[in-house]
């Protein structure tokens, strides 16, 4: 369990995987964010300090432990979280990465239930997985927010779901009537349910975002992909 500069000042611990897709030093490939959409083009966790060898190898070690011995990893997490420094505190599951499999998500809900004195929260794009495995009977101490920018965005209903969207800046959040989590990351799960996040001020990312919200960018991307599939399907069906 770690803490970074941004989360440390609000007393939040975090546990992370390497972001999105890659290859481990032993040659195995992985995808820890199978429902990532446009977010992968501007992924903060594929930039800056996240790429430092010490950070990267820690995240890769976390993933290797999960892949090679999920029950052992779960036991280790439960044991670590038993320490008094975690009681009454918050753990952010994934500063990078996501619930990439059913078994992995089940392991986390088991950890939450085993450590009721700890509060857990997460952002996730794994909408279908949480709908199936968590929403029917969530642990009391697990809080989540669905984040736009993924291939399952169309399943989200901002009238019902707690959702987070990335906006070009704080003014855009305010104009849309959403609520910024700038003051504390915990507002993503404890504040009003329409959560606005300001895009990282990384020039190359801002250029790609081009003033759009993640939700609108993803919707355009999804429509374009559907159109491409339809065109390919029509060509395949056309008589030769
Ligand atoms: S889901 Fe998060 S960590 Fe994964 S690619 Fe998207 S922004 Fe990066």
C-alpha cells in the first residue's frame, strides 16, 4: 500500500497496477484496463512519474502477484490492512489500472468485507463487471464512481449512476453544472454524484483533448467505430 503526493495530504492510501496494456519483463502481455476507450490516449498513468523505473516496477510487481497467486495476494492485502494505521482511513483501489477480471474484482470485494474498519473507493470503467458482481450486494465500505472515457460509456445513466467526467478545465465543469473534485479526490465518492475532473495540464494531452469532455469524445469515437463496422459488414455481405 502506498501514498502519493496528491493523495497523501488527504490521508488516502492507494494500491495500483500498471496502466492499460503492456508487457512484463518476462514477456507476458497484459491489459489491466480492458474497458478503456479514449482515456488511453491521454492516460496520466502512462506519463511522467508513473514511468519512473521504481514506480513502474512496483506496479508490475503488484500485477505479477495478482496474476500468479490471487488467493495469496488477497491474504497479503488483508494482513497488511489489519495494521492500525489503516483503521478509519481511506484506500483508493487503483491510482492506475482497473478491475480487469471477475476473479480480481471478487478478490477486492472479499478484502473489503474482511476489513470493515477501512474505507475503500475507486474510479472504474468496468461498468458491466460491477453491475453484475458488486451492485446487487456491495460491501458497505466500498464506494465507486463510474468514469467516462471507456467503451462501456453507453451503459451509464448519469440520472442514476455516480459518474465522473473529465472536462478541459474547471470553468467547463462549472458551466456544465457538475461538481469539481479538485479540493479532494474523496469528493468523487462523497460529494454530489456528477463529478467533474479537470484535464491534466500536459500540453500533448490537451492538444488531443481539443476542448472536449471525455464523454463527448468517447461518444464520437464509439459512433465512428460502429459506422466502420457497419461498412465492413456491408462490404462482406455484398455479392461478388
Ligand atoms: S482506465 Fe485509467 S489507467 Fe486505464 S488507460 Fe484509462 S485513464 Fe489510464
